[in-house]
């Protein structure tokens, strides 16, 4: 990747946002383009600054005069419709399975818990993976979302198709794959996100390897 990954942040705690900046900008491949404390700053910031990865906290106030939390499950698909190439990563203290699952279905491509210190130590690497079309969930989140009681995970027809396509063309970008399959990039990420959860992995290579091992896609020659 020759150009820096451009990052936007919605985080209502200044100290936390400052920590993100210090951690991420230590990596020369990343650049924080903007940061907001309230949701009403987000859309104007996106219009003013190209953003590859958007970090969202949950429960942030709409504005300084409106303390109601912004409607994240409505906002995520709306933003992705306008910026289909942008990836959205949730970083939050909320660990409720229903909420995590809902953000996944809304289009977020990852969810990191704020007390997941191991993930934070490699947050720059995670952001780079996400910018390249990857998906990441905290290990505890993966456990909450995993479907217990199924001896063999099941993938949808579309998920198998996408994983098979990527396995056969590993250098293809998310945008190129979306064009080949006549899907939006955000739709590709949504399918991969659910496939990762079903397979119990958080890396593309791991998903392909496990799907091959289980016979869910064509084995490697």
C-alpha cells in the first residue's frame, strides 16, 4: 500500500481519542484525518476528508445540546450507502451479543472491546487489515457470536462463492471482487463478516483454510 490509510474517529472521550491517535500515527502507513466528539460532526468531516476506515464508539451523543445517543444501527448503512468503499470498525465497552450482532448486520466489519488490551497492542495492524478488506473481532466477541452446538459450520451459497473467488484470486481487491460479482463492496464485507463468525476465525486466510478443511469450498491443489 503506497498511500496512507486515512482514518476518522468518533469517540466522546478526548483522552481515548488521543490514545488512538498516538498509537495509530506511530505507524507511517496510517494517518488520522479527523476526530469528533459528537455525531453531528461526523458527516461534515466525511465530506471534507476522504476516509478509508471510520472508527465508531457506541452511545456517543448526537450533539453538545442533544445528549441522546446517535442511532448507530440506522447510521451505519446510511454512511455505507454514501461511502461504499469505507470500512467501519466499532470500538466500544458494550459487549451485549444482540448489539454486536446488529452492528455486524448493519455493515460494520469489526468490533473491538475497549478492555481487549491484546487487540489494542496491534490496533495499527488491525486497521491495515481492515483497509485491505479484512475483518476483525475481539476474541471475546467471537465467542459471544459463535454458534455453539454445530459440529460443522454452514456457509450461505453467496459466502461460499465469495471465499472461493478470493481463494482462486488472492490478489484481487474488495472493489474488484465486488465488480466481478456485481455487488457493493460493503455487501462483500458483510458476507465475509458473517462467514468469519460462522467459521470461528477473524482472518481471511484462516477462513479460506478452514472452509477448505471442512469441504465448504474447493480444496487447494
